C-alpha cells in the first residue's frame, strides 16, 4: 500500500524565495482572501464549519465551531491569536511553514479575522526562533505595503492589523491561556477556566486561539470549497495535514498527506527506518502522546484512530526510534524536558516531574531498587488527571506508555546502566552511529 | 446599610448531606457550611480562587446534569450547581487517595524542619499532613535547597525551601493591599516568591503575608525564633494604633507580649490589619519602665509613695483657683468617662478637652453637636464603604490615617466604587484608589448616593457643609480614643476652655496623656508610657493598654473590647482618678497623712503576674 502525498500547505516550499509576497501571489495567493471578503463573515464561518477542519494544535477541536463561540454581541473587540509557540518535543511543522510560506498563514489570518469580526490579530511566536519571527515580520510589512493589511483592505471596508509577538522561551506558553497571559505581558501560566477565552480571553475580550496550521489551512478551504476538503481524510478527521517525521528514519522531514494515513505509509514516503535497523517505538504526535510500537504501524493517524489506540494524534510529530534506543534514556530526556518546562503553578506537575526525573535517573544509571518501577507508576498516578493544565498529562503519558510497552527494560535499571545495555553511540544519527 | 437582596439558593449533596447555599458559592465553602473541612493551601475565602495547590480535590459523580467528572476536581474553584453530588475525602476513597498523593508531592521538596520553624504548632501544612497525608513518604531523593532566609524587607524574611507556592502572599499583596511588589518568579520546582530589584515590598499591610502563609516560609523578623505557638496565650483585643477599630489577637507568654495578629472581624478588619497594629507592640507588665510616682520637690523630681503623691496632687488641685482636665485622645471609653466625671463631679470645671491641640475654634461645637453619641446603626459603616457608589475623601488619607478603611475602599473598587478626593496633590494612595482629584467640595458633587469621609484635619466649616449636604458622612479621627472621649463628653462645654487656652492659663491641670504639653500651673500627669516627667508637679504612672480591659469606640462608633494581657504594678487611669476624687471629697486635713487609705500599688517582691 502506498499513499500519494497531497501537497497543499507545502506545495510552494521548494520554490526559490518562496516566502516573498510576489511569489505567493504568483501562485494564486490571496485569491481566497479576496473571495472571502466578497462573502459575509457568517458565510465564511459556515464554509470553515462545513469543511470539518479540526484544530491542528493538538486537541483537534473543530475550528469553525470554535469561531462560532465568540459572542458577537459582546461590546469588546474580538481577537484572533495564532499559536506559533511550537515547543512540543518532536513537533516541527509550524516553524518550517512560517519560514517557507509565511503568507499562507497571513492570508489565513485575514480570512479568519474577517469571519469572527476581528480587527487586531496576533501571532505568538516561540521565543527561541528569532529568524522565524523576523521572516514573519517581513511578510507582515509586505502585506501592509500591498494594502492587504491596515485600513480598508483592498477596498473592502475591512480593517485588520497583525502583530507579531515573540515569547521568551517557555513550552507552557503554547497552552492557550498561558499564552494569553504572556501576550499581555505577564508570566505565562495557565488561567483558571471559566471564563473561557472565547468569552474573556486576551484583555478580557472574546478571543479565538488557533494553531498556525489550522489557520494556514483556511485559505485552501476558501479557494477549493468545503467539499473538496471533506473529500480527503477520514470520516471524522477531514482534510490533509503535515506529518513531521524525525529520528531514525532515512529521510526525516515534513510529509503532507490526508488525515488517516498510516505510519507504515509515511515511513515508506520517508524511505523507511535508517538502513540496517528496525523500528522499536514511535510517538504519534509529540512526546506528550503515549508511544506506539511496531504493532501499531497500520493504524490510521487521525483523531479517532489514535484515541482508539489509547493515544492521541497530537501534533502529528512522529518521533521514530529504532532498536538501538534505550527507552529509559528516552523517557528520562522527555521527563527532564517536562520538569524544566513545568510552569510551577500546580503541585502535581511541579513536584511530580521533579520526582520522576530522579527516579528515572537512578534507573538509567542502573541504580534503581526493586519496586522503583512501581513507584514510578504510582507517582504518575498521583499526577495524572489532577493537575491544573494538560502539560502534566503529557509528562506522565510518556512515562506510563513506555513502562507499559517496555517494563523489563526499566527493571533492567535495577542492575544495569542503560548506556551499557544500549550503548548510546549506536543511536546517534550522524556520528558513525549508522551501521 | 445597603443590604443586597437575598441570593438565590442552590441545593446540592455533599457526602450524603443535602445543603443549600447561595448561587456562585464554591464547593469548598458549601462543605464548610456543614462542617466538612476539605484540606487546602492556596484557597483563602478572601482571595480570588486559584486552584493551584490541588489539595482540595473531591469527587463529583454528578455535576448536577447527570454526568460526573472522570477525575477529582478542585473544590475551591468549582461552583455549586443544583443537584450536584460531591464526595469529599470522607466518603470517596478516590478523593482521599488524590489528596494523599498531593500531600506527598507537596512534602517532597519541603524541609520538614518543623521543630525549628516559627509556624510549627500552628501550621496548616503540618496539621493537614497529619489529617490528610500518608504516614510515610516514598520519596528518598534529593530535595530542592536554597540559601536561607531571603530578606524581603526589614520586617519580613522568606525561607523559600518551606514555601508551597500557594501564592496567598502574592495575591494578598495584589488583590487586597494593592501593593503588587512580591510575585512568583522562575518556574517548575524553582518557582519562588521574590520581589523586584529596586522595588521593595513597600506596603503598610506587609505583615499579613506572615499570617496567611500556610507554612513557615514568610516569617516576621521581630518574632522569628521568639516563641512557640503552643507556649503562647492568646487574648482578643482591639488595636490602639488608630481609630479603625481592628480586632487583634495578642499572643503573650507569662504576660510578655510576643506578637500581634489580625483578629477575625468581618464587620471591621475582616482578617487583616496593618503593620502598625501588628508590629508595634505596646508596653506592658513585663516591660521596663518607671513605675514609681514622682513629686516635684525644690525644683527637681523625686520618687514618692503613692499615698504621698496622691495627697500632693489633691492638695495642689484643692489650692488651685481654676482647674482643667486633659485626658488625651488615647483613653479607653472607661477611662475617658472617668476623666469626664472627675472634671464634672470632683473639680466642677467645664474645662475638659481630650484633644492635644486645637486648630479650629469651632471644631468642638461641631463634634458635640454632630458626632457625640452617634449610634452605630446611624453611622456610616465599613460595609457601606465597600458597597457605595461613590466615596469622597476630604482631608483624609485612608492609608495613613486609618489603614483598614483603605482596604475596604480598595475592595469596593472591584464592586464598582468610585473614589473622589478633595486634594491638591495626587498621592500613591489616591492612585491606588484610582481616585478622581477635585479642588473643592462643590466639585465633588455630594448627593444621596455619596459617602463622605472627613479626616481630623477637616475644618469645621467644611464639616458643616458636608453635614448639611444630602450625602452620608463620617468623621474619622486619627486617634483610638477620640470617639470614646467625645461620647464621654471630654470636650469643653459652656464656659469651658479648650486645650490651647488651658495650657496658656494659670490653672491646675490633670493630664492623661504624655503627648499633651506642659501647662503654666500645677500639673498632675497620669502617664502610661513612662516618658519624661518634665512639666509635671505630680507624675503618676498608670496602666498601659495591655494592663487593663476596657473598650474603644472606632470611627463607626462600634465598640471594640480591649483585652487584658496582664495586670501590671500600676492602676488604670480610672482607678487613680477615683482615689484622687476620694481624697478631694474628704474634709481637708493637714499634711500628707491625707493619703491614708490609699494603697501603695507596689506589689510584693516576686509577685506573679497572671499568665
Ligand atoms: C503544555 C501545552 C503546550 C501547548 N503548545 C501548543 C503549541 O505550541 N502550539 C499550539 O498550536 N497549541 C499548543 N497547545 C494547545 C493549545 O492550548 C490550543 O489547544 C491550541 O493552540 C488550539 O489551536 P487549534 O484549535 O487550532 O488546535 C498546547 C497545549 C498545552 C497544554
Ligand atoms: S500542569 Fe500545573 S505546573 Fe504543570 S504546566 Fe500546567 S499549570 Fe503549570
Ligand atoms: S511564601 Fe507562603 S504564602 Fe507565599 S507562596 Fe509560599 S507558602 Fe504561599
């Protein structure tokens, strides 16, 4: 079986200076926006609703439905905030999109803002990627000059400003309410809900927060219609998406394909596991989604398929690990990430990740004691579902799913250092690690 | 009083018990109302819900819509719903296990140094670890460590490793005091409370963070290592620092005052006080101060026995052609009444004035007419301030003059209160109150929806203008005893002299406060501070505020009781005046034998003060 890639979002990535407005317009850019401005905002919202587009930031909430939650009778301004914080380990789709084709997102913002009666939109870019923020700013400047931003866009009477804002480098600022706090100039920590952002978000005003890919998909839907979009994907997961393959694959990178594509099909596109090796485990959508094993390669990578397999589609970041990899080491690295990124607001996440790292370090060093694996699971149990936001759930999922599939390897940590059982240099991709 | 309409009631079931509470109540408060205590750290009834410590998790098998939550929920953030079913740790093993898990996690980075911690013995963490935690921890790793303590201000020390990061302190600073100069910083397990470089935690309410900290992270520099809670005896009292009338809890050990905390008084200070009331500890029975009466003898003061000193006082007063009484503005209502009675019945003089100085000739008349004898029910009250549409400040600086009034106004802002100040210059306090500044009283547009708060500096002409406007108003003096003294009649009546005139006339004076200057004639001074005896012919030490019980009337004319901490060696002013009155009433006898029958208040050597 094989899958035909469906380049829509990635179609222009290979072009010379693809990020320039001239190039984008030459490829049919802003036709969708023009079309949208000719419709009523409600019609635009209707098309996006009908398309079945679901959020690409992780949770998969239907985008058009989210927009319809904005109370239009609220006297405050409405805001659109695009989440470009992309910090989930393994996730690398939004940054390449912004580098290669920032105008795809910006056109999406014009259309989406129009649909929700928003006149000021924000893009919150993760702090570590100054070059991406600069490219985005350059693109925004081009649009002001071309009359696609500012007052009375293209004579339509619609006004829109876009503000590009860089974060200061915190995974938690990808969580939508922490993002809002950060955008308002506070420390990024999740907010208590209710109120929900749709009602009282940025500056206590109605706010829609969407992932980069979600918004960047909107122009293609406007251009080709909801039916076209619906014709791709699976029953409840419509359309196409960017899958990011990284790790022990022959050709890592972004692969755009319909939702429901299987990992086996994607692996085929990516040239398979690196030569001479075999798959040990993979994440379907970043480190926060429970890992899967070779038994799961033929499952459809869509929202329902992954939930059915006890995991989540997440950000569709497929981190691929071959048989040289120590699961204990991998889990420890992930846990260290969560410990470092825990915002500290709530007890289970703040203290639990601190403890998990210590337990995993002992196991990695072969200094675990009988019962430590159970203790690891018990600590996970005391965190899971009890935290303030979803970060801790991710921090726990990578541990519990790893133990579920590879318990003996964790128990080996009572006697043997992971670096002896799985010499680390064998896993290295570039330093002579490949056979 | 502006009472809000009775709130709509919602009925739910907690641990099988049906309870009805006002709509919008959180589950944790609803449980409290039927005596079910759910453990908590970040939750505080007077702070905005935060839901971050996760200690108060409960199971909600039915949210009122037939569906339950799959995982335990924080009862401090969950609003009640009709038909909701809640199971706390008392009936849900799942809730109990969740709470035990959170407690274990809270303790992995806590030093457990209770034996050397100020909070040990009164610590919510210690107590709830016993009631809601497992007996043993499974953690055998490395705890977070910090250099200790951090000096947040001269008064506040922070031991970061004890902190459970509940953000009560920072929320207090921001939400209650309006001084957001402490904040959580850093992230993960290294999150910590900090202050900003160059922006100290400059707040007249700073000490409250020590009291609401649910662990021993914030400690008061003065009290640190000074006592153990279980060695202290608590006395309910009323603060003597200003006319706000805050309830306080005074903790002493064998009569020695160790600290003061805000008392709980929803009508007045809620659960807060100011740093003056908290950190300024009045003298008491165990403090060193002169306790022997002094007599002027050949131009110099010499020690005298009580009978001799009282007799000399009586003789001097008897000889005087004119007499006057200056009780001072810090007396309890009982002492003020004694001074008034002494002037009226014993000396027969209309010259009595509680004030220390007079800036305004017509003030006494206004106070006698408009303030004296006002009942609490007809007075403006704290609650009215909080719910008012508009409060106008006239010659009144709430944060300096009566800090707790400031807290109510600040609270009112969230409910839509608008503050207007008749003031020439902006100030930090007025800025915090988002006050509109106007030049004149007319500009403040006093209508029936306005409450005016006039300070002690307010001229009586202005006071009369306020009193005849449609607005409700209150006069807020600076000193604790002012209202009690006015009610007792300690102001010059018909033919009486005011304090300035008395001090400048050749007349004999009975003075009750060290702040009152010396007069021209024979002076009997009753002194509770042991200050300089200059300017007295007879100097009589009297009990301090901690050595007697009594009553203060605050600016609302609300009575607040003064709790006795420990009787000292000297009597209260009222008692001294009674003896003096007795002497003056007796037929004149020669010499100092007149003092017969007067006890010498010196206690026997080694006499126990009550603990
Ligand atoms: C810890 C955490 C980190 C997150 N990081 C991101 C992120 O980097 N980008 C993103 O789009 N969504 C992120 N999310 C999800 C957002 O909260 C939010 O659901 C999403 O931006 C909504 O957009 P969508 O509906 O278009 O998917 C994160 C969530 C959590 C809990
Ligand atoms: S789970 Fe808690 S500590 Fe962790 S990131 Fe969310 S709010 Fe912060
Ligand atoms: S210092 Fe005390 S009140 Fe402040 S966050 Fe820490 S534990 Fe809470």
